[in-house]
C-alpha cells in the first residue's frame, strides 16, 4: 500500500491537470494544490481572483500614501453607488498618485462609514513589461468587527473562451458554497456574485464573498471580502463579511473605477501556445467511466472538466460515494517523482500504486481509496473513490462504494487509449 506519499502524489497530479490550468499558465507542479479543493475548473477562477489581488511586500499602503495607521472612510464626498464618498477615481487621475493609491482612495470613498487599517497592497509597479494591474488590500471595520477586503482592476479580452469558465458558478458537487449567481447584465457585462468559505471543507469558519465583473470593453473589477482580518490565518472576527452581495455588486459596478481602468494598458495579444498532448474530452471520459462501473451502482450525479477529468456520485443503497478519474495523455516527464519502491508492475509494463486511508481534504470521517497507474509511454490514469457525496462533505457511509480491485480494473482498462 502507498501511505501519505501516495496522497501527496495524487494532489500533485491533480495540481498539474486541466486545460484551465494550462490556459492560465500555471503549468504542472509536483507540489501543486489539487483542483478539486477549489472545484476543478471553477477553482481556477478563484485562483485568478486571488492572484490578481495578491499582496506583495510588508509595507502598509497607508504608510505609502502617508495617511498614518488608520483612516476613516467616507471622507471624499457623495458616492454614486451607496458608499459615503465619491473617490479620487472620479476625478482626473493626472495628479491622483500611483494606481495603487487611486484604488485605495477610491475604495475608501465608496465604502460605508468605518475605519481602514493595515492595508498591504501593490500597484502597477514593476520593471519593464512586468507591470501588474492596480490593486488594494485593506482591513475594514464598520464597528461590527474587522474584515479583510481586496479590489483588483485589470483588462482582458472580453471575447476570450476562458470567460465562459471564469464567469460561471462552481459545481456544487466539487465546491461547497452558500450561494452563487452568474448573469449577463443589460449592458453586456458579465457578473458573478459568490458566497462561500475560504476552505471548501469548512475546516475553518472564514467566509469568502466576492463580486467579479467583466464589461464589454474588457474592464474587470474583482472585489473580495472575508469575515476575518485576513484571508487566511486569522480568527473569525464577525459572523459575516460586511457588505451584502447587492452592495458588493454596486461596489464592483461603480463608475469611479473607470478612470483608473482606462489607464491600465490593453492586454497584449497572446502568442498561440504550443498544443498540449491530445487527451480525451470530459464527455468521453464520463461516458466510459459510467459504462465501467460495477453492477449495483446507481449514478446520482455527474460532472466533468473540458478534458482529462470527470466524476460521478454513485449509490448502492448504502449511501452516496464520490468517484473521480483523471486521464492524462503524457506524464512521463514526472514519472520519477510519482512511483516508489512499492510500485507494482503489470505484464504490459503498466505501473500501479494504491492507497486507502483518510481523505486528506474531506470532511469528518471521510475515507479514500485510489489507484494510480502509468503506462510505459507516460499515459496516466488515476481513479479515486470516497465514502462521501463529495470531497468536502462528511462521510455518508462506512467505506467507498468501489474496492481497490474494482478501481484498478477501471484504471487499467484499454478504453482510455481509444480516441
């Protein structure tokens, strides 16, 4: 049996999978975070949002701006969208300071009355072509507890096919959340409003709410908030983030962002990437997985990624079991990092490792069974089953619905080599 090392390898494999990850330039990483932790392709949008609003450096933005250790919001006049002040972004940006300062001061003017402190952040600094979009990250207190908030402004191609993925709601079988809506507004803008948790498995009570807006011109405004002073590593300080989804939407749609967005360079034309090794589509994988399930299992739910991944939720009368499979056409370049001395080699040269034990990312009592296989040419299939309806749910049955032998039979089937 493979112990914790196998689970780590499984996480590494998932971390390198998916066209969404390839398209966002993440690439394969042996230490990558599993896609299922954030909900396969939907989770990539979460990463994009966080990356765009990431904090770099330890200098507080207030010190940069010269406002001292705290600041009272609502000091810039009347806002158009529900805040207590119109921000500098509504004025000429010619003498308004750096883009970071403009974002901070605009945010401060649009927020309801309260205090802002400890705002590490970054602007469009950087050398040469590595300039980053303007963003601000703040701690806001309206008198009911401190809350981390971030705003990121950027420009992107509004016609990109990636938008269909980024501006849609996560699959609830892969990502537990409270509420989500994905709509197209009257002006053609795409908007996602999301209420969820920082950790999908709810191991901490930190809530994460956001509004993500993309206009027909390609202007993107991403606003996030938490019910704690920091995204991670800080105790919850209030029952919920300070702004309702309606107010988050109003904040994202505020006209005050437009002058700052207009100063952000248009996105450079992307050089076509080298095509990845051809893999099976999610539709094909899902169909073939369903056909190979043992008798006595009823499929209650299913889902897929565009390519390389699919899942089913099955029930044999003893409770639901989540089963997921990854089919990767060529992983030979990382083979040495994945298969140890306890690997079994089949007659055709296929390497097989197995694992069964606690589900690392799951809820209370979750168990995992998995089989990891690689053909001699690097073609890899990994299948995993859980004793829960999804990875974030608590155990709903004693054991996963499929045995290791049944999982190995599916993983080593010849159907995966047929396009």
